[in-house]
C-alpha cells in the first residue's frame, strides 16, 4: 500500500506531513521506508504529550480539557495545526489508545482518531480495533488503517 501511495504523491508533486501520538513515529517510518521519500516527506512530529499538541500544533487547551487527547476534535485540530505549521499538501494526525492500559468504557483500548487534512478540508476517521491486540501490533494496525484512509482519499 505504501508504495502505491508514494507513487501517487511523487507523480502529483504532493508533500506530506505527519503528527503522531499513539503511533509514535511508525507512520513516519512507513513513509520513509520508501526509497525516494524525500520527494514527498515534508516534516514529521511525534506530539505524544498534550503540551506538545498545544505548543507545536496549536491544539486548544479547552479542546483537550473538554474532549480529551483521544477525540475527533483533537485529531482535527492536530491535522489543521500541522497544516498551519508546515503548509504541506497533506497533513495527517493520529491520536488513540494502544493499550494495554489507558482505556475506559467511553474510550476503550483500540480506539484511534485519524485526521487527514487535504484540499482545505479535514477528514476524520474513527478506528476501533479489538482491545486484546498487543500494543506493538495495535500501533502497526493503526498505521495500516491510516494508510488505507489516505489511499482512499488520493486514489
């Protein structure tokens, strides 16, 4: 999948920036696994803490207080903030709960929100995976889902 995405990005002269929380850099790594990715990778952040989300991306403190870091509102503000900071053609955010701890009834382990800002619009995707998946595998599956979402938007 990543090779198909890279081909589309390169052929269309599109740049990508990522801001990751729950995926901890794995999405960025997936992009940079492709030879020639410097043609489309613009800038990548791991904004794991709320402080980083606020300071680097401009996520509102009120948003984090009201909805939490794992919310569609935060994913949206992360992707939009990344666009303001980088001006990349495509800005991708991830925020979720990879487990095995940290989940609640409202926000279980395996929940992730993915924002993809493209063409002036922020698309938000809610991903829910089974909570029993081990953390490292959960993160990999989150990245696969993000790449599927991106491919669906650019193909």
